[in-house]
């Protein structure tokens, strides 16, 4: 789904790999804040990290690209992401 940059979007990403216990959520939070996004990164019991970020579409796509990039802590095997209209209700960017 694509929305005009000004309307904002919600990125929902599931990050697979060795992404827990290695500073991945902290790293994701830092990148998201640099991009001016709000949302969270949460560990899931199956070993994935769930990332939800809202803001301009270009910034959300930049975060998605960073999640796939080679500079993440440890190893990312796969990122499955979707884009939705922004829903609001997110303040700052937190680790859950």
C-alpha cells in the first residue's frame, strides 16, 4: 500500500534471524528516532522481533531498508513487512 508522504504510513515488520539478546531492539529504536518515527520494537516468543513504526512513508521505507541492511546487530535472515495507513496513538519509539 502506498500513501502520500504527508499522510504518514504504518510499517509493520517481522524480523527473522538472530535478533534477540544482541541489542537489535535498541539499534532499531535508535535508527527509528533518527528518522523521526514513532512506534516500537518487541521481542516475540518465537525469536522474531516485531517492529511497528509510523511516520512519513519515505522514513518508514528507509527503516525497512536499514532492517535488511548488513549493519544490524548479529544476523537478519528475513524481513516480512507491510504498509498500512497510519493509525496514530504511538508516542516516541520504545523497546517492548
